[in-house]
C-alpha cells in the first residue's frame, strides 16, 4: 500500500469512528435511525425521546433539523434563526430556509421573508414565487416578466405564484389569450388537472368547464364526431383543439384527417397554424414522414425550442438537410448553442457544401467529453486521447477534504443507509471545490466504496482530470467474467452499468429495477429459469455475481434479437425490444440519427451515455478502441431486420 493510500485510510478511520453496520451499530446509530423513522412518520414525541440519546454525534444537527421541521408552522422565528445561525453554510440551513420561506409567505411575514430569502443560495420554484409576491408588494416592475416564465412553463403553477397571477389577470398584465396559450401547453404535456385549473381562470364568456374538458380529452374521437361545440366562439374552438391534441398523441394521422377534412377552414389563421405545428410535432415524435409537410403548413408561427428540435429530428430521418439547417437556426440562442444542435447544424452545413462552416462548429465542441463532443472530434479526424492523468492527491489535499464537516456527515449518512440525505450533503460540500479538491473528494468516495460519488465528483473537474476515477470499474472480475461468458464487449457492459446504477449494488429504480444491471424482478426471474439458476428470489439481485450473471444473459438476448446491433440493444434494454424495433425506419438509418430521434427523452439520453461510456471505457481499459461512429453504425430498415427475440 502506498504512503498516500495509507494516509487516506487512516484519515477516514479518524473521520468515521463508526465501524459497525447501521443495523448492529452503536446505540447512538440505532437512535438516529429510529429518530429518522419517527420524523418520516411525523411522530414528534417519539423523535424527542430518541433525540436525548444523540448529543455529540456527528449527525446531531439532523435530529435538531427533523424536530424543527415537524413544527415549522408554530415554531418561534427566534428558534429557527438560532438553528440557522449555528448551522450557517450547511445544507441543512439551506433546506430549512427553503421549507420555512413558504410558511412565512403564507403568513404574510414579509420582512422576515425578505431577510431569510437573501441568505438562500438557490430558490426552488415555490420559494421563488413567494419572492415574486413580496417584490410585487414593493411595486417591483420586473416581476411581471418573471411570473410569465413560470406561467408559460409546462408544469403545475407553484402555489406561491397563484396570487400574483390572479393580480396580473385583474390588471390586464396577463390576458385571456395568455390563459389559452397556457391551457394548450398543459394539454400538450398531458397535465390535464392543471389544464382544468387554468381554464377556470378564463373570463365567464370564454370559460371551459371541467366536464367539457374531460369529455374532449377523455374521448376525443367521439367528441370530434359528435361535437356541438360552437366554433364561432373562442371556447368552442379551444375544446376542439383539446380533443385534437389528445387524439394526436395516440393517432396523429386520424387527428390530421379530422382537422384537414372537417375543421380547419372554420378556424382563424393563427389557430390553424398553431394546430398544424402541434400535429407536426406529434407526427415527428411518431416518426411520420408527412410531419415535414405539416411543419410547413404551420407557416411562420413561433415554435418552441422543443418543437424545433422535433422538426430537426424528423428532417434528419428524411435526410432533408436544408430543413435541418432551417429548424436549428430558428431555435433560441440558448437552444441552438446546445452541443446536440451545434453538431447537427455542422452536419447540415457539410451536407450542403459549406465545409468550413461545418468544421468550425465541430471545433467548438470537439474537446468536450460527451456523445456529441466525441462525434464532432471524429468528424474532424481527431482520435480519442484521454486527458493526461492529474497528479495523485497529496496527503495534505486528502486530509483537507477528510476534515470537511460536510463530507464527514455525508459518509456517516451513507453508512447508516440514509442515501438521500448523504447525497445532499455530498453535493452541497463539493459544489464550489476546485479540481484538486474534487479529485481528493473523489478518491475519498472511492476508498469508501461510494462509487457513484467517486464517478460524479471526478466528472466535475475542468482542467485536471482522472479518467480512471470518472470511469471506475468496480466489481471488475465479476462483470468481466460474465461479459466473456456471454461474448459481450466488456466496455459496453461497464458503460451500461455505469449508466444504470453507477455500480450501486442495492440501487432500486422508481420502476422497481434492482442492482448493478437494474433488472426488473420479473425479467430476472425468467432469465434465472432460462439459465437454470436454482432458488432464485428478488433479494439475490443485490448480489453482484447474481445480478451480473442475469444481466449479461439478458443483454446477450437483446443483442441477438437485433442482430448484434448495440444501439438497438441499448434502446431495448432501457425501453423494451418492441419500442426499439418500432423506432426503426423502413430504410436504413445512420445510428446517430436513430438515437437522436428516439421519442422518449430518458431513453434517448440513456443510449447516448451508454454508447459514449463504452468508448471511454475502451480507452481507459486499453485494447481495441472502435470509434463512436463505428459503434453507432447503421440501423437496418425494419423490413430487413432480423426478428427480435421475445420480450422479457
């Protein structure tokens, strides 16, 4: 063991005197976990009893926080401010302020609100809305524009913004047209409960009842066939647009038939263009080639960056490079400066003969270590070069991060299994670190087996890098053994696990997928039967060797089902083989275009990251290093593709 590693291990033992597991640890640890359970249950008395056993523990501030949090409504401001003063600069102080500020806003205690808000590092939407209320009371003229940014977002309106929105409607700063625009946005986003609340704010002569909206949205075909909506009124036309929007989500072509054959001539030009843009966006998401023409039918109506993104994607699938260029150039400055659109604009310029312009765009992102940065570099003929490994953290640098109270609390929380609280502590503590401190903190996480924090912390460095930390390979023997057994590309397996679980063996997704390779219990059970694994039960998925064996078999299964195509296999692993197949085109598609046009944002980002991860793991591990473009390859046309294997 090297000197620096002995130093860090010694420092960690000093920082974390807790040696036992959470389940069988010290009496204080057991009391902490019981206090946490009492907090979650809202049991103040039980929490108070356990709090008596915890003074002096590294996490005693958490118990104080939990006790204050349960009586936030009635707590004396002086008591809350005392906690904030004693814990100033910590994540708990930040969280208590975030929780307390809405209470102050509801009570109209604006003087205290203003003082505490000024100490907040980052406001969440609800707190920011209460701050807008407070500023409007002081007649701050800039409030209106900020409220509109909340109002025209496809999400529920934060509670604190409600009074400001109502006041702006009374003053005319927000109009019925604004309400209808928000209604349309919410219906497109399938946020129907919020859409009904928005409709209730319309003037009486334009009002839409909840029952009318439910009828239009719940049974759109029946509504459109039998509609008695008065298309001479704004309310009647809006109900038809609700029904068309809902139908377009599930059957865009049928919605177009209703619109084209029966309805559009009875709508004003502005509404006609809006509906065509909505239909085109849905069509693009369903990969309908007609969507290119439908976007043209929308004329010059303003499109959101999201709509322009889908206009770009359907044009990519059609090989329509002038349309790709046009759509990207219509995006907002922030939108078209995202790496994805810098790359595709560069590709469009190359396709249209503007080589210098295309290469200049590629140069802008070619040094960035992500999916499109790598593709841009490959367009320029630049081979992958892993950045020079930074100097190993010194004993002094390691000692400095070990001494940070925030990281000590984070490590203690991890050992107790309180991952949510531990993650918040860790992120708060590393948020302002320089590269040297980040590398030392990443090493601290690695030494403690907290693989996700080691990876993510190393991923934050700007100038000094350690890609062996960014692309850690825990459980290497287990994963490599299973990859070889199933004839899988090892960098792909590690790239998939890095994205699925960050090597957290007990990770459980919101959908219920478990372990290193994030297998659904039902899938794991069927695979276990296939390979003859005896005595399988879902709890075994937390064992790396079991999870890797089942996951490698399933990955081999989806690869075989798609003729060995890794892009389709990654899409299938995340979203299911049926969807991965449906997203193919009748004709062959460039792999990068297939990936960019995946309808599900989560799966789209997942596949990009898995494929980029595989490239970097190959470079870190040595051996053969295929380019990202060659890994993406070409996606065969759906008619010629090998039939997929059964879904698991």
